[in-house]
C-alpha cells in the first residue's frame, strides 16, 4: 500500500461480516483483527478513516411486512468492539450514502474513524450500481480495498467504486495484498511436491477446483461427502451416503484426467459409517467400496488417515479446502482433526501451507493450529474462485 494518506480521507472496504449471536455478541472477530494493520497504518500516517462493509444479506431476509430487519443487520452492533480494537472512538453514520454520511465524512480530521452503515441495505450495492458507487466515492480522497472475502463479487463497494479513483489514489490493503500474494505463490511458484486436500459435500461445488488442481498438483486428496460419488461411480456400495448420482460420469472423467496427467488421486480406502446422521449414532469402520445398506459414511477411517498424512508429510506445498467428514460432530471429527495436525506438522518441517477458507479454517481454529500453518485465508468463496483460476472483480478493479 504505497500511497500517501497524510491529511486525506481514506475510504476502506473492509470485511466486517462477522458472526453475531442472539445476544448481539460477536462470536468470531478474526476478520476485524486481520484488518487492523491496514487501519492502524492509515491512522498512523495521518489519514482519516471511513469504513464500509456489509453484514449478512438483509435484502434477502426481509421482515414479514417487506421491510429490512435493520437491528439484526446493522453495523451499529460492532461499534463498541471496533472502538476497543482501534483504541479510539468510532463515529457511526446511519446510512452509507446521503447527507448524514457526507456531513460526517466532511467533518473528519486525521486520526478519526467513521463507520458507515451496512452497504447491503441498498439495492445498488449487490447490483453494482454506478451511481451508488459514485456517491460512496464522493466522500473520500483515496480508496483502499482490504476485503478479500468479497473480492469475487462485482458489487458497488468492492469493485465499481474503484472507477472513481485514479491509480495513485487506490490500492489493496495489507490483508488483501497478503491474500493475493500467498495464493499466487501457490499457483505460480510452488515447492514440489504440491499436495491439494479437498473436501466438502459435493463434487459439483469443487468441480472447477478439481479440474484446475489436476493440471498443477502432484497429489490430490479427496475426502468428505464428495468422495462417495467417486466410490459409487466405480461400482461401490455406499449405503445411504451422500451422492450426486448425476455426477458419476464426471467423477470417472476426473479420475481419467488425473491418470493421464500423472497426478495422484487419493480417495479414502476406509470410512467411519453411522446408522444415523447424528453425533450419537452407532459407528463402524468399513471399506469405502462396501458400506452396508442403512449406513452412511461420515468420516474417513484410520487407514485413510495414515495414507493421507503420509502424503501431506512429504509435501513442500499444501492447499487445504474442505473437511474430511462431518467434523461438526465430535465423534466424526477425527479425520479432519488428523489432517489439520498433519498440515501443521508438515509446515513445521518446512512446507508452505495455505488454508483456503470455509470449513478448513474452522477446523484449523478448532484445533488451535491457526498459528502453526503458513497462511489462513479470510475468504472462502473468493479463495476458491482464485484457486480455480478465475479473475476476481475486486482484484481487477485495483490492478486494472
């Protein structure tokens, strides 16, 4: 972020879309803390901060009378915590555009902070409306995008607003820079062997990622619910395990492509099956290709853990995107927890590890290992699309 901000008003798009419980308490402030280096730098350099973010999807969840539930989705809920993190008062504008926002922004002096209300209270945000974006831009001299988690959306505050600033007055924040740098390191200059760990429920959710990984990974580990589609495609008996029956040919095609490319594809050889989708269900270890009727696979088994961990331990670069099973259930979290520990151990031994957002991040944090891997992404969907090779609108808006 090589921009002089002395005496200037700096509009920063942050990702403060944090989880808030029914008692209006923030349950995970990671995204807020990750933004602090950028925000403190601007304040220390003599700039005035104007912060904008979304919180949830308020226009998708209207009240019964057709109005927006302002209280539930208001960024007013985070003011006190943000003020504590920044160690200074945070002013609040009840709309991100309009006369109040202009007046409050205009009155800011260096070192002061103004938080604008939820950008998604306005239809122009998700529509990428140019007029709405220009109004956002009009209250500042500089635009900084530090919200990697929304970089894959061509929204007004993440992408279109950048059009109102020339190249000398717009940039990535430190968090955004680190997200892009670390992802590009994995994609463009990885140490070998590169091991990619993929999980989650559906092959269709990770199709583009798998196709991309086949081209540049040395080994791809497939776990989670998506693995059962591969077993079924090969003629396996999967009981009542999750399966995309319309993707069986696709699974076989992916296996064929991997073989042709010389990419090793590792599927679980055994699984922990349950007779019900619950933590307290009866469990048994079964062969992945022979899961009994009435049973469903909810985790990888001990032989799979051993095979996967061996591959991870030999890696020089690791990408992890998706859990190995239903790790929300403690009795079916062993596979995911073991992979998390294996990734941390490999990192300690010199590998570069990128945790690609979503449930993988939750698993790393749950095991207290987020400081023992190389990089934990704040953007689940954005990181997934970046790894798939897509050009993210929020990045293009700054880089051109």
